[in-house]
């Protein structure tokens, strides 16, 4: 795969990893590490097939864009965006497709604030969770998650411990479907919850 690791001597700023086909990498398909020394990173238009571990792993700094990539049959996460502690991400995970595999989760964004997770498609994965946002302030919308294996599956799971009680304005709605594809109603999407 492709591995980018920066440090105090060698910063990685304004790098683009684009339009690669990566087949059967021994670990991650694309791996960007060491967040405090990398920013403005774009990972776009890549095709990653059958990675031994994760399709795309991003542990970099702010202002990232992970878009229009296809990951098939990753053994762990399809796309993992994670930091050791909460930080400003100001990034995007948009327009990606994750298909098959994924014993962990299709897409996970953890410990980044100000991130948009939009218009991704996750399907036919082993994990019970298509998209997981365990911590951070993230905007989620327009994603499609279908055919996860577990009967206790979560299409999109958020589990941050911050409690909000004041709802902002309804800006959109998300249609909810049962396992057979029949619509069961709509859930509101708010512009803020404080």
C-alpha cells in the first residue's frame, strides 16, 4: 500500500494521494499517520482491493478530504479516521464506497470535530455497523448503508457522551427502511443540537 508518516523534521502538508489501484496490500491500502505534522491531505479516487487490514487509515491533522475512493473486502475497517484525543478535523469523508469484508466497521470517524461524513455507500459488510461516529462533532447525511450481516446491525451509529437538549432548525429528513426495504418513516436532521 501507500504509507505516509511525518514528524517534526519532515512535515506532510498539502499532499494528494489520487487515482491509484492497490490490490492485496499486506496491511493498509493507504495509511497516513502522525496527525500533528500532517494537514491539508487529500485521498481521492483510489481503488483498494482486499487489504489485509484497513482500506484507508487516516490519523493525520486537520483539513483532510477522503473522497470518491472504493474499498472492497477490507479485513478490518473499510475507512478509519481516528485520533488519540479529540481535535479539530475540519475534514470530509464523502462519496466513498465500501463493499464487503470489514469485520470492524465500514467507516469510522473518531475524535475529530467539524467533519462531514456524506454521500458514502457501505454495503455487504461483515460488521454490524456500517458507519460509526463514537466521539466528535460530525455532520452526517446522504449516506447509504445496506446488507450488513448481523441482525443487531446499526446502519449509522453515533455514541458520543455529550448531551444536547436544545434542537436547532430541521434542515432535512432521512428516510428509514426496515430490512425488507419497506419505508418505516422519516427522522429529522437538525442544523444544531446544543
